[in-house]
C-alpha cells in the first residue's frame, strides 16, 4: 500500500465518523508494532492538509522489559516532527507476580491503557488514537460472538466518561494486508514484542479463524465487516458508504 492510499482510507474513516474536530490535540499510542506505526504515519501526514487543524503527539508505554528498544521509533518521530514521550512503567514486573498461571493479557492491556491515558491527559490531549484496523474489527466481533454470545464490537469513536477522552480508530478501513505492505514498502522501525504470551491468545485464534474463512470463502472478511457497519452495533450507524478495501 502506498502512502496516498493510506491517507485516503484514513481520511475517509475520519470523515465518515467525525473523528477529528478543529483544535483537537491527539495522542497516538505507539507500541512499536506495525499497526501503531502505520497509524502514526497516516496522522502525521494528514496534519498538513486536513481541513480541520489538529495537534499530534506520540506516546509509548515502556512495559519494563530489558530488550525493548524504541530508538528507531524516536528517530521516526524526530523525522516527522512529532513530539514523542516514553512512559516508563514496571508492568512486566507486576505481570510476572500476578499472572503466574494464567494469561496476563487482560491485566496488561488495562495497565497499559491507564498509563497511556494518564500521560495523554497530562499533556493536554482531548483525543487518543488506537491502531485497530479492519481485521481487528472483524476478529473482535467473532470473539464476542463465540465467547460472549453477542453480536458486538468496539466502535470507530468512543467517549470515555471517566477521563473525558475520546478514542478514535482511523484505520478501520485498512486491512492487515495493507498494513504489512506499507510496513515493508516504507521500512517502518518495528520493535519486536518481548512478551512471552505474544501469539498465544484468543485474539490470535480469531485471526487464524478469519484467515481460514476468508481463504475458503473469498470476500467473507469484507462481508463480515459490512455486517458490522450496517447492523445494530452502537457507534457504527454514521456510515456514508462502503469503503472497505477488497
């Protein structure tokens, strides 16, 4: 995927769901993975020509692992002229004590989001951007359907009452294949995930399931995404058209 395509998909999602308003200060959470770096590239570029002017900052939450090198991310932020903040934590230490027999993913996500949100508020942000893409949307819906018995999913834009922050997800029209192509084409400084549980989660199960369904029934992933767009899930009713990439 070329940069202009990324801008197009991202801007369409932002416009369809009114994610950005004049004067917003948006924090992008950069984990070091391909998704967050792709989102960061998209929003840093959109600043130059999007009709509603907004500020952008980048935040990484350091979980405390020894082999978590964010040097490449810092250099990219400098090149794109975006302020970058690293939040040091002891989350890895907490997880090793609290989750010796079970998966720490839920607790880890809660602690990471808390640290990220606190830093965003400290820096005066009113919005935070997550890098969930089209595949994440479909996988989340399937996880809810299989394990909770509900047709549900996170919404493109969510207001958090406790913090007064608004979460936006500008990559919802971008497929994971697009992200992988963009990472390879632009040589993003991806940081290897040091977590021992990476790849052994329910999310990974859903990812493999979607991949298998789409392989056996081409177009199934886009049809599932369309069902989310046009169904009764809160937050998805403002769609102006079908923009999912085939």
